[in-house]
């Protein structure tokens, strides 16, 4: 069985969010389980593509209405990622130093058409085509409806929703850019009088998955307008919890962190990494260290952070470090607090992969007050490094974190509110004062297995059910 994953992101090549982590790990673990799994993604102008070498396998042109763009299919020459990876190179559209922009319709439509044009030429075609998020959402439609791709109609498609808030909407003015299909079936593209790639994929894919069981159920109640569609298509929908790449996220071998450690050394290992953070960012290492790592957007509850931090820091019982970027107003509010709370609060506005690893290793608690969290990987990384997650009970967070008051190992709060967040932080402070209990939890959470092994096997079984 040969699986082809199609995605806009893949770690470590191009990463904006958790989509990259999934696509960079799932194929590797599927290959370990003797299922041939490959990735196809856009060819961006970034550090990875500049530093590596590629072989050109195919050249042609992709048409968007009256416009024609030359494209190539490239293959990464080394196999260090654990799977073969192919690229669609469209110099005039995709070869950029960014992944997403304000208008990506033409970029990702051309990417999808070029991908299918190449797949048509393959002697050994994929057994399954696994599409990820709306950037690949029109592929199940074109495979079943466009005359050009009729030879691909019997290849099963799986579509994974990583975040239903982003759906790739575009106007019917661009309808002619989609390869010719029977106009009687134009309704498959439509949702709320627009072409909606995410809705189209839900209608046309053979199976639809989300990245956690709870998120699948939540989408039937709140999916940015697609609730009724997901209810209607629920028979082919399933939630499969993401895993993490335990080769990349391993405190025993992680080359990013200041001191490696295993379970028997968790206290000393975390202390060295915490001391590094506190020295670098002028924080009090005797206080519990709370960290936030992520995008400063509404989905993450970010606009509540400045006030919540202000309320908790004025009591002078904690240190807080934040790594992230997003809403500029939120960034500014968070920066203002630095002058007020020197010695117990600091920020790094932007993203730094190395720093994020050290923060997982050195922090006592990780904050995730999310409004929406389809799966969440940060809390799994935290657990792997012996850091206790403080999360809102939503989506994948609810599926992976059990509250300490219920014989669990984390701290959950129900609402995205200042009062809930502050109360959760105070519960963390209280736990920190009970060092024997804290140490016991640290040891237990490092034993939790959230690797991709189980999830990869679940996906393989799903693929097999479509090939019977």
C-alpha cells in the first residue's frame, strides 16, 4: 500500500503551526510500520530548500483559466526525514519566503492541479491520497469530477481537518480555473454561495478525519458555518488523536536543550534548563515558572493574557515567560508589562525553535487557555519534558489532560476568561508549594506515551478499510 500525503506544510521544511508537525511525523511512523508513505508539498524559497539538493522528476505547465505557469516536480535527494518527499515548484506563484499570504487562492489551486497532473503520469499510482486542510481540499473533488482526472476516480481519498476555522473560501469568479467538470455537480463546490475548499473536501473525500475525537464532536456544534454539513456527513467522519515525534521531542537526546535528562534525572535536568531561562530573561528561579508558547490570536485566548498576567504577577509568587507573535495590540500590551514586572516576567516576540524546546524543558507549567484547540501538540511536548499543562477543557486538550483533582496530572479550566485563567495559575502556584506531589507528577507524566505509533496504526487501518 502506497500513501501520498498532500500538504502546504511539513516540518522541518516549512512550519506555521501544528499541521507541519503532523505531516512531518505521521509518514515516518507509517513507514516504520511497513506502509509506504510519502509527502507532496509546495517548493518554497526558504532555508531548507536553499541548503538541500533536489532532483527534478517532471516538468510541465499548469493552467489557471487563460494563464499558464511552468512547474516542476522535485524530489529531496536525501532521505533523512524518514520518508520520501516531493515538491511542486511553480516559480511564478509558490517560490516565496512565506507559506501563506492574504490571497492564496491561485497559489494553492495551481499547486493542487499540478499535483494531480503529475500523479496522472505515474506508473504506480498511490493506493490512498491523504489531503490535509483546505490547501489540498479541492483534490478529492477534482479526482472524482474533473474529466481530466477520470483515471484517478477510484483512488480513495482521506481528508484531515486540522483547523476548521480556515476554509479557503473564494469567489465563483475563479470557477473557470478549476479543470472542466460536469456543471450539474457545481453544488459540490458550494457553501454559502462561495466556493469552499474545506466544505468541498468534506463532501467529496471517502473519509474525513479530525485530529482528536473531541474536536470531531465539537465541530458538529461549532465549525465556522459547517456544522450541518459535518452532521450530514458524520457516517464517514472519525476523530484520530495526533501523536508527537518522540525522536524530535525527547529530553534524553534533544540537542536544543541545555541539559539532557531522563525520567530518573527529571528534577536536576529541569533545574539546569530553568536556570538558563531565568538567567537569560532575568527571572526569579525560586518561583514557579509558567510559560506560554504559541500564536497570539483569539483562538489561543491570547487577548486575555496581559490582564491575567498582570493580576497574577502583582502578587509576586510566580515568574512568567512568553514566546509567540500575532496580534500586534496583544504583543504591545504584553511588552508593556515587562517594565512593570522586571525580574518575574519577560517575553520573546517572534518564534525560536531552540528556545521553545528549552522552555518545554525548563518550565514548571505550560499555559494553553485556548478557545479552539483541534488537538494541541504543545501539551504533549510539555508532558514529554515533565512540564505540567494548564489548559482549557476543549478539543484535544480535553482528550489528553486529566485534572489533578480527578487523580490526574494537569490543571484544567472550563472557560476562556480572566477569572478562570487566574484561578488556574493560582492552582499551579499551590501545587508548586507541594514539592513531593509536584515531583511525583513530573515522573508520571514523562511515562505517558503520546508517540505517533498508535495513531499511525489507526490511520493505516483506516486506509486498509478503503482498499478492501
